[in-house]
C-alpha cells in the first residue's frame, strides 16, 4: 500500500488492543519512516479524536514504534514524536479511567527506564501527568500513594540545586511547546510554498495564508517563552557556578596549607627517626663519662664517635683465692718471714725445687745408715716434711706419692743444733750413738 494520509488514517482506525495488530501497524509505519513527521501529526490528530480505550491503543503503537526505532538506531520517529509525545500522553491520560491511567503510567515508566526519549522530553511528559494528578485530586492524596514519578522514595535533590529544579522544569515544558508549534508551522509553510503544489483560488489561498500566519505567530510566541525560561535557568546556573567557584578557591587554599603542613611534619619525623638511629633522642641527656660511644675532649665535654671502631674494654676477672698455707703445712711449723705467698691462677700450690749445687763435693762414701731407734724416728720426722695426699693428685707407678719440698718453710731447722730442744739425757744418748757409728 502506498503512503498517503488516507492510508495512515486507515491503519490507525483498524488498530486494536491485540499484540498482533499493534506490531503489524508498527512495522508498516516504520517501513515508511521517511514520512515520520507527517505520520506523527496524523497519529496525534487521531489520538485527540478517539475515545479513552482507542487512545490507549495509540499509546501502545507509539511505544512499539519508539522502542523499535531505539533498538535499530533509527531516530526518525524519535525525532518526530519528541515534540508531540508530552501533549499526546496528557491527552490520553486526561479523562481516562483509573485502569487506563495506570497502564499509561506504566508505559511512561518504561520510557524512563530504557531511556527512549531524551531527559528533557521525559521530564516534560512526567510534569504534564503530575499536573493532571494534582488538578484531579483537589488537594486530596492521589491514588496509589501519589504520583508515579515522584521521588519521595528516592534521594531528593541537594539544597544547592533545588532552586534550579523548577527552572529546568520550565525550560523543558517551553521546549516541548516550542518544538511542537515550530514543527507545525514549518510543515504548513513548506506545504504552502511548495512550487509543485498548484495554486488554489484566491479566497482559499488567502485563508491558508492566514492560517500559516497564526501558526507562525504561535510558534514565535512558544520560542520566545522557551528563550525566557532558558535565560532564567542560565542565570540560576551562573549563581550556582559563582558559589562553587568561591568554594573551590577556598578548598584549594586549604589543600595547599595541608600539603605544606604534611611536608613539614614528614621532615621532622625523618629527623627524629635519624636521631633514634644514631642513638640520640629529641632532647639529648647529659653525657656520662666513660660511657661507650663517647670521647672526652680537653674541655671536659664528651662527643659521640663510631662505636664500631672502638673495641670495648675487657671485663675485670676476679682472681681465684689460693687455699691458706696452714692447710698445706703441718701444724706448728714456723713460717718464713718476708717470703711472699706463691699461688697460681688455678689455686694450686707451687712446688719449690732446690736448685742444684755443682760446687758441693761428692761424698767419698755413702753416709752410714742410722739404726731404726726411737731417737732416729724422731729426727726423721723433723728432717722430712709430711706427705699430704690431695684429692685428685697423681700417683706414680710404684704406688708412692710425690713428695713436695718446701725448703723455705723449714729454713729455721737448718741452722743451729737440732737437738737443743731435747732433754739432755736423750741428746747425749743420740750423740753417743751417732758418734759410735
């Protein structure tokens, strides 16, 4: 079927509420998308002339065409519907039953979710619906808890932007009105000034020119209102921009100050950490003389130096105290005067060896043996030191203990008469026996 106004009206008249009918008409309309503007005007006129149920079907048709155009990225009908969709939605919504109104609300909500139309167009549609709800409710609470598009459940606009919201809404409404009026005026102008169109009779021509003038005047007024609303919006945005510029300058100054303070504190922190690593604190304490890591200066002050290059002093070791001499000598033995006590680091006694006398004459014969008598036993006890057995002292192979010579302790016994302390009778007896042998 060729595209004509009558063909479009016939398709719209045959439209019903079934899915098949809506899809079929939508495909035919989209096939003739180059006539999108004319189809939009005929669709709006048909919607105004229809009843409530027929208007809902036409809304469904516009929804199908718009969504298919969005999916296929064909903007012909989206551009054609944008100037008239708000008026058409309000016309279909006004005077409809509650059931039809809920279905229309659902379609408009789908447009918002899928972003079928641009944001100003969508806001204009919702604004027209909200106005109808307010006028119908007469101050009473609207059905279903309020308008479908109210943001009572969502986050409200910030206080700084709230003065801009009504200005933006006014601009959206003015743009929709100006777009529709301008589109109508342009269509009439193109049709009337088309050179291919035959010139009508003068009375008809004059009537058409008068109608075109009214359309152009209406479009001019709509555009003027749009310009006025947009200027108010720009003024409000400039005030908001100035406020934000002032706040931005203040925040930048605070940011610079915080960076400066942060840099200063970081430098101080590194200085303190370096002092800790060198063994210093933030407030140095008085130096202690003789402490490791400090050197004394001629003026009495101490300066730190590298402790790794100075070897620490050896600790004092307490010498082991040797056992007393009385435990090594017989009780009653005389002690040599002026002889220092000899000891070793292990605490053991030193054995004094008698140096050999090479000038001593070799005896011609061995000394006579003294018979074992009571006197000789007594003399032998004075001539020989007692043998002491110490725990752990070595024993030779013959089983005899090693004898220690402590000649200096018995120096007094080597001078004088050894028997001067004996009784005279015993001494005489011993001298006689010694002389006899």
